[in-house]
């Protein structure tokens, strides 16, 4: 089955089918690695939202797609991360999407606002995004529309990167099922570029000794690269502005879980586990899931 999955992924790439949300009936027999612990770089662009890092699958195995700050396709839209799910003996990828609320993302604790249930990185208000700096790092010299809500932070330390036996077993609740019926938008072209860049970089490949990928996060698509310690590796020995400036940020999957579910967090259509079984999606032609507050599986939140 693994060989079949790789063949399909390779063929899709050859034919130009690069969208990580494309649905391909192929599964991976090997579970994705645990989410790495990493620091979230500060947001340097007002209005950008955090897209957690995740494991993608390529011809040589799993690759880490760095967490990144991205521009939403529309004002008022939020990002629901994709996730890996185990169904009928294999691991399938369920692509992320944009919508007016955050839906079900497999219960995976990506951190930095995504604790496995709901979303608490911020909210839209009056056409501007308000950042919860208890969950997200921002460059205070650029981003001024902030607030602090620590009540939603709950560091669990969970680092599982998939939903299923041996991983996270949480199923979508009523609110998330209702959210699945809302209007959604696919990943943006910038996110697609970011994804493809990662899965063609050998330094991002999951290693046998479980070492952390070279680049765990970026300030924006094509922007400065950061390692797991939160240090910029785009310029020698530079340190991210605002790095850990807010000690209240929770770690990536030491991740914060929502102490109270926000109405803004709800679920998507093809990402519900039950729908996943009848219509499995492809192993992200590359990828899957975090941060220090929530990125990839570890960090600070």
C-alpha cells in the first residue's frame, strides 16, 4: 500500500496536481512523527494569521512544513488546520480550509491557538483581527490591536500528530459538525507555494533519529526561517524580535486547550472523521500539522 501511495503521489506531481487538498484514495501505512516542539516567530504583518506546521508525505517519506504567518483570503476568515486520520488500516490526510469559524482538525494539539478543540489565537472585530497575545507572538512595533486572555490556555504537552489509535481519539462535537456545512475556501496560492517548497527540501525530512527539521517556522511565505529554539537562521545569530517576550504564551503541544469553546471554532465538510471514511483525502502530497504555543506539537503556546 505504501508503494501504491507513493506512486500516486508521484503521478499527481507529474500531472500538476499539487494542491494539498486534492482527494486521492491512497493511504500511508506509517504514522506521521510526533509534532516537534518549536517557538513561534512574531507576526510582523498586521492582519496575518498563523498556520501551524504539519507533517507532509512525499516520495521519500514525511517532511515538515513549517508553521507560517499568512494572509487570509478574506476579512473575517479563520484557518482550520488539516490533519492526519487513521482509517481502515492506513493514514489519510484531511486538508485544511478557510472559513468564518474554525472547525474540526482531528483533535490534534498544534498549539499556538490550536489546542485540539476550538481556537483562541484571536478574533475578528470591526474588520480588523485582534490578536490574543497569551497565545500568539506579535511584533508590538507593528501590531497594536491585541488583547490578553489567559483563561483559554491549558498546556497538555500532547504531541500526537494524527487522529486514531495510538494518537488523538477525539471526535467532532455538534458545533463542529454544524460548522462543516458552512462556506469554506481552500488553501491560498501562497500556502500552496509554502507547502511545495518544504516537501522538496531534504533538510525538512523526518530523520531516523527523530531530530527536529532545520526550519520549523517562518515569518511569512518566503520570509525569514526560524529553528526550533526560535532563532532566525536567515541571518547569522539573529534573534527574533519579541522572542518569548510574552512568557504567558503556552507551548505548542504542551499545548493549550480551550478552557471554554468559542463559537468561532467549528468544523469543516470533508475534514470530519466520518466523512473521511467515505471520502478519504490524499496524503498531503507532502503533508500534515505546530509551535511553541501551539505549533507543531511542542513549543510554548
